């Protein structure tokens, strides 16, 4: 499956907002958005600024897809699954995305961003209920225990990432023992619980895929 390997700050500039793809850099003065750098491409000021409804819907989809580090095919599969679930499709989509193992590893502060979390999972550093799981899209269930395997607890990247726990803790649907590098997925979050992505208009994504 193809994946984007270019500069991730370019993605933030494209969307005109922080997608928090580079950890601490996104919070520093080095961030391209903080520097107010223009969108990539030749003469961005000369483009038509007013977007169509389709353009606005597409941008919302691209933002959410890039935040969770997914490719189009996989993201659409998640949407189709959310569509089949009872309830509001947009809310269901967020529930599924937040249950991804790579996202949970990131939310537990074992990684500074979802890309790093995905790598930790792929390389077998993460255990779920005591068993190694190397599938980033694995859906975590309530009361599942996610931990770093014993041989990997000395990794500097994980220790550095865990420093964020002391600053901002973890989301309310998670619990974490930072010393043991072990956390629990307490419950499936509601859409309103995902406060750091409150500006995403998921209804636009639903409308886009419903065409």
C-alpha cells in the first residue's frame, strides 16, 4: 500500500491548520503554521480562495485521514463500517478511529505522534492483554490492557514520549501507569469526548461519501 513519505509539515500547510504530526515541533516556534507559511505550490495567493461544497467536504476528510495517518482505501473501509453501525455515522467513525491500536498507543503517551506509535506496533514493542499485536489497525476493546513489552521498556523514544504524561496526562477513557508502561482502555469514547478534534466537521465527511 502506498504511503506518504514527504515532509509532513507540508500537509499541515495544505490544510491550513496544525495536524500535530511531529510531536513537540508542532508546539514550538519552528511549526510552519506558527510561522504562518503559505500553502505549498506556486503562487498560492493567486489561487481562487472560495471553495465549493465538495472542496470543503474533501478538505475535512483529508484532515481527519491525515491526522490518524491512514491511506484512502483504509479510511473508506472504516467509514463503511461506521455506516453499518447503529447510531450517528460521524460519531461511529470517531469511535472506530480512537480504538485503533496505533492511536491508543499514541494517546497513552508511548509515542510523540501516531506515526511513531504505528512503528512501535509494527516492530512488536506493544502487547495487548499480554500478547504481542503488530497490527496498527487492530481495534482495542474496553478493559483491554496495552503495555510495552519488557525488552522494549528501555527504549529512549518511549521514555522521552512519556514525559508528556507529566504535562497533560491522558484522555479520560484511558488510564496509565507510566512506571510500568502499562495502560488500560477503559471505555469507547463518545464524539464529544474527543475534544482535541472538536473543530473537525465529520458531517461533511459523511456527505462527501454519500454522493
